[in-house]
C-alpha cells in the first residue's frame, strides 16, 4: 500500500533536475490554500499548472452552478495544458483540496520547453499516456461494476495514494464529501451512503468528518475486485 508523501509519479516526478530548473525559471511558484480556486472553467487558458505538492479536484460546473467532480490531480501532475492547445479556454474549474504548491508556466513557454527538450517531452508523453490509460480503465470498470464496487475500488486507490497506516488499516487523508465521492465513481449519493453504512456495520470502514479509515483492506479489496 502507498503512503502519504509517496514520490511523484506524474510529469514532475519523471523530470531530471535540469528540466525542473528550466520550468521553475520559465514560470513562478504559487501556493494555494485549501479550497482555493486555481483556475476557472471558461477563462482563457494562458498558463499551465504543475502540481508539485498537494492535491486538487477537477470540476465541471453547469450554468446553474452545479458542480461535478471529474477527477483528482496531484502528485506531480500537469493540468491546464490541453485546453491551451485545443480550445484556448479552460474546460474545467480546478480547486485545491488541501494546501497546494504549483509551478505556473505560461502556455507558450511550456510548449517551447517540450519542443526543444527531449527529456521534458518524454516525461510529458509518459504522463499523458498514463492519464489516457487511467481514463480507459475507469470507463471499463464503470461498464462492468456496480456503484458500490466502484466506490470500494476508489477507496483502495485513495488509500494507496493518500493513506496513512499499514497493510491492514489505512486512513485516507483527503477530505472529500459523499457527493464528491459519488461524482468520482459515477454513482448517486444514495448509493455511496448505503455502501458506507453497510461497510461500517461490517467493520470494514470507519468514517468521520470527511475522513475515511479502511479497517479491513483485504475485505474491501475483495469487494472492489469482485467483477473486475
């Protein structure tokens, strides 16, 4: 199982120190407090954000203000670069979950570094391929599993990436509401509520204010893998 502070697997974690220095020089470092808005859907996509520490949620916002969580980003991920290439405008809102540190690079400078630096381009291709693979796997799982099974799978993944504990019990140090968990697994809030209630009764999980402790990782893993 993973631990909080696991080395970054994303774009930033793949870069040699020379390329990291290039990007720091090309941009500026910004700290975002918890719940801060990093960028807003519909705004011009002028900058790329490299999330060197902390985690953020990617939100789709309707005209009526309803928010749906599309994905979580962090651990060295780069965000905002695709909108700059495709539409020129932000296609989603990104908000910090906890404290986030990002390197903010103008889109043109980021593209120029990728065009002229093979190591940076290679790291970006690797990160983008991983993201595509994750999306394809999410769609496959969505088509072949129930909402409760997808929730179990998500909690295991969150424990691996954000958990504190050992191979038997993990506390997820990432405050997400039941509505946000439901969005991430394409299920209703009622499905998430029922599943968590059932798992609490079976002593598989314990829940508190936006924190979840998995008390029986093996049993939850069996639920997650029952149809996949």
